[in-house]
C-alpha cells in the first residue's frame, strides 16, 4: 500500500503564501494521479487540485484558480501545492490523495493524515 505524508501547513495571515508537500512511501508514486482536498470543521470534504500521472494535465477548484498551483517535484515521490494570496476561507485540514487513474472529478484511493492550514484576517 502507498503511504502519503503531508507537511508544510501552519498559521499565516491573509495574503501570505504556503507550500504544502506530499511525500509518498514508494518511488513509483509518479505512476499515480495525485490531488489535494481540504475539509473545514463542520463542512464536507472539498476538492482543491489534481495533477495527472505524467504531470501534463491539472485541474483546480474554481475557488483556488489563479492562486494555487499543483506540481510534481524533482523527486518523483513528491507532489506540492503552492498556495498564494491565502484567504481566511482557505482555512482547513489539507489532505493529499492518490488515485489509480485520472478522472474528472478526481478522487483518491490512498490518503494522507492531513496538515492544518489556518489563515487569519
């Protein structure tokens, strides 16, 4: 099984930036389409962004388009989520997920434990 570990969350102010990292336990992680989801207290899980296996295709939620960027790192077992111009509405636990095939909408089979992102005003 694939183990995913998120990192990079923290407390920032509105307008600041953060970069989240998702590290996989297997070097074959690049074979999996990967995405980010988030969940705020009392709310349902929300799709944020996804990237295809080869990295040539990305998909973003309307709420983060133009502000967030998903990418694969030089290390094939790492995926990043660059978050710019953060807003209080972005406050949530962010989860990394990997799927078996590329789908729109994207959903994951393997999930990380999550990393907290808090944006103050």
